């Protein structure tokens, strides 16, 4: 893992990281100076102050003060996103979608019993059921589009929030449905042009051009394949690459846009290791665990943050991850594994579960 970046962690942050247990998502704030992690089993959200230092010799991340959010409405928080620097939306696998104020860790450090500023119900047109992951994009100075992946009802819903009224939803509808089978991760490209959805049970990531015509019957414009358990997904700022966390493996897959753009089928140009073998095997509680879960790219495109249960927070040099390409023989092996995974899962799910631990 030569791309790993040195990280200096304050004692308070280290203690919080040690207590989060299983984690599912990580996200930088719009400024890149804050970073949030979803503690799935702990039912807590941790928000850290971070500073990314870049020199000609190396990159370094300093993780400083931290604030933790506890709430009776946090039930297995699985996904999160910052709506702005001071508000974070949380998707609870066993609950709903709530929006919380994000107190300053420097001014109000420690653990807070939080009350949601808003609960997004989705109304009758797009009810919230088993929400798993979130993505947001500003529509104007006072409105924000929030996308919600519903893991087990197999849809993505869209909610337009009004910041002037504590992020109340003024529009709710189903955005995507066709072909979704446990959508497990979602992101919007930084320029708002593309949406990427990790489609767990087809072992693919689906890319959609974000246009006014996009709707529940839309087919994807591009498919990123050769990933077994896609989870966290992120575009780079220039939209030239998509990074996908494979919860089944030790890798983050790197996909390149190419001359033809994001259209048709894409295979990874690199599988970047983000876990050592021992840490990976420690997390293999079932065939769909052990690998990276949440990933995030800082706004300056300097580092990739990664979280999983036994490596709660690690940072990697994004430039190095994007510049290296996989050896042809490794790409071929990964492609064969992916095709076998799809075929076995489709025909014999029990056999698929038994074989998957051997595919790393």
C-alpha cells in the first residue's frame, strides 16, 4: 500500500475512532476541513477537524478535534453527506433520513445528544424505506437536491430541500428504479453532470447522465464492471475517474473515462489495495464484509479517505492511485472472478456465498 499517506491523529480523535466499531460511510465537508464517519453499530456520527498538508516531498493529514452525535433517531446509520458546512444528512438502515446540525469540534468538542433539524419522510410519492446511502447537490442558494438509495426497496428517490425552512422537503419523487437490485452507494459528480449508483446484486456500478429527462425507467449510460461487492463510489473533480470500494476485496477499483466518455462498459484500469491482508481477513465475518466500505475524496483532490470496521480511517495519495495501472494479468484474473461471481449469484446463491471468501 505504497500510496498510503501519513496521518497524525489527536488523542481525542484516536479514542473516538477506536470506539466506532463497524463503519459504513465517510464524507468530507464542502471546505474539506471536516470529515464525518458513520458508526453503524455504535449508532453515532463522528465529525473530525482535518487538515491536509501538501509539500513537494509528501502529503500528510492531521486529524484533530472531534465531535460525536448521538440521538434516539440514529438506528444503524449507513450513509451520510454534508448539505453544507454546518448540516449533515444521515441515512439509517433501520430508520429514516434525518438532518442534524454539525457543531464545531473546536468550539463544542465531545459527545452531543442531538435532535434532528428535519426528518425526510418522502411523503406518499417517494416514501423512505431502508435508506442506505446519500448524495446531495446544490440547486441554488437556498435549495439542495438530496438523493437516497433504498437498499431493499431497490429505488433511488429525489428530495428537494429548502434551507430557509430547516431543510424541509418541497418535492419528493422516485428518480431511478429500472434494473436496481440493492443499490448500496451513490454519488453525484462535482459538476452535477453524472450520477453513479453501486448496484450490489449485479456486481456493477451504474452511471446516469443527470438531465431533466432522467426518470424511473431510464437505463444507465455506462456500466462499471469487474467489482464484486460495490459499496462507496466517488467521482474525481474533473470527472475523468470513478473510484469504487469493493467490500468483498482489499481494493478500491479505479475506472477511467476514456476518449469516448462515460458510455458503454468500463473495466478498472487499476485495483488499488487499501488494506493489508491481515486486516482484511479480520473483517471477513461474512462473504460480503472485510473490504473497504466508505470512501471520500477531498475537494482539493489530494487524498482518498477510506473507512471499514478494522481500519476505521486511512488516507491515500490520490495522485498515486490514479497514475498507476494494473498489470494485464491481474486485470484478466479479476475479470474472470467477476464473471464467475455474477453467474454463480444468478444461479446458485448458496454456492456463491460459500465460494466468495476464496476470491480476494
